């Protein structure tokens, strides 16, 4: 019993948590999006290292000056790593921004739909 006269059970029933609806459009696109992501990631990796041409001047022998920097053939090939790492980095920053937006919305409104 609480001091206000109501039972503990009655108070806990008043604050029931409404769970989000399952089976919405987010659930419907989860598996196709994961499959598309796996295919595109594999294709991007293969294209970066097998199809994309090296940067201009990659046919250097020994050491060359490009701008004010001494560059070797190995360094010119290593620029291809950006083809693979930049798209996930951009998606990661976008995901972080969306998580921050919905986190702030939840803290402002305390609505459960912004927390799921």
C-alpha cells in the first residue's frame, strides 16, 4: 500500500509501456537492404582494386616528385583504398546524424516511437 491509498499493482498498470508496432516498412526492407549492401560492398571492393585505373603518373619507376612530395609506385596504388572506405564513412556519418536527431527528439518528447 502506498501513502495515497492506492495499491502498488494499480499504479503499475497505469504506466504500461506501449511497444512499437512490428512489421512496418522498416522490417519489410531490412533483409533486401542487407543483401543489397553486401552485393554493393563486394562490387565496390572488386571495382576499386581490379577495374579502376591508377592515378595519373602511376607508371613511375623509383622515386618521382609530384607537387612537392616524393612518391613511389606503391603510394600511387594505395590511393585506391579511398574508393572502398569513403562510401561506408559517408553512410556512417549520416547514420550518426540520424541517431543523434532521434535521440534528441526522444529526450525532448519522451515519445517511445523516437527511441526505437
